[in-house]
């Protein structure tokens, strides 16, 4: 898990461009989603974290976003994840 305020914008951009970072999340709400999610783009920088994989997000106790990851969210909500 990479905290947004602990990585430079250039390093962050390079990791996203190289496919090293695939998901973002809100550290306070414990929600993760895609990097293109409109909900994720509105969150405060100090709450934003990044993950290398969906598995990493789940291991850190995060749940899927109900907006950009509807299928995964429904599975989580029904107790399948």
C-alpha cells in the first residue's frame, strides 16, 4: 500500500504508466476502486492510497467500491469475498 502524500507526483505517474499501480483507495473509509472512478478522484490526498493489486487491497481490509466495481461490491456485500 502506497500513501499518496508519501510519493512524488512523478513517481506516482511512472508507476501508473508502467502498470505497477492498478487500484486506489480511501484509507479512512477502507474502500478501493479503479483509478478512473469519479468517487475516487474527489477524495482528499491525505486519505488516498494506492495498491499494486486487488488482492493487496483486500488483504489490507479494504472493500470494493460500489460505483466503479459493482460486481465485486455485490460479491462483497453478499459475503462471497
